[in-house]
C-alpha cells in the first residue's frame, strides 16, 4: 500500500512517492525511501513487496554499473526495462510482488518513463501512478498533466498528485519525496517533506 507517480516534463522525468511503509494496515515505517537510484540517469519507484523490490532493483543497479564499465556510457533505459521484463516473466510460476515506475533520460530516447508489473508487462507512459493511492493520484495527473511543463510546474503537480492520495488512502502518508532526472543534472532530490503530527 503506497502511492507512487511519475511523468515526463520538458527536459526530464519526475518521480514522487509518499513515505508510509505498511504491512496491510499496519504502519511499519514512517520515513520510507521509495525512490531507488539505479544510475545517475535513471531511477525507479517502489510499490509492492519491499524485499522483492530491493532484490530486483539491486540487480538492475549492478547491471547498470556493469554496462557503464564495459561500454563507457550509461545503459539505455529500454535495455534495463527489457531486462526487468525478462526476469519477472521467467520467474514464473513464482512471482515477484513488484509494481514499479522506471524513468530517466538517456541518449537513445531522451526523457522516458516505463511502468512494469509483477508479470513482466512493460508499458511506455507519459504519466502514471501505482499503489493503493493511485486512483486519487491518477485523477490529479489526468486533469493537470500537459506536455512541455517546466521543472517547477512538474514538481508542483507531483506534490498535488501524491497529496490527493495521502488525503484519501489509508495506505499512503507521512510525507512526500520528489526526484527529478534531467540531462543536465542527472538524478536530483528536489523535495522531501514530512507530515506534521496531529495533536
């Protein structure tokens, strides 16, 4: 249970998540990090089983480093996504409980965003939301998203989308993390808020 969003803006990709980590309706952690830096040009959000996601994303991080060492350039994001799809598909009949948004900027495609699920399905998106709060976040994205947004506009939309989920979904809360990935600066955390306790 969580909320993660991602979308393409003018010059890059924004990823945003809430901070609440749950096990069912039990709040296991209030300062969870749900955006994983795979390499300087690409990152992924975490929604689903934490252990499965950490294992899979650590594998992707290793592949990205190996590619950079072997070829002297960052791995194409499409190659990473294809690798994820193969791992997830061929793990059957066992299933990784993962739902992830993978996005970044590379030489082949520019700013690009993909969504992957536990069966190995991959879709290329302009904007997407995952997790238990995704219906609320997606509603905000559908109304507010437009191509060619600036970084400031993108961050503001990401915060509104995750905030809508936090207000309506018991599995989301405790604050918001926002990351931007651009060609000029690569992976950069642009916002991290924490919820204030209600007295």
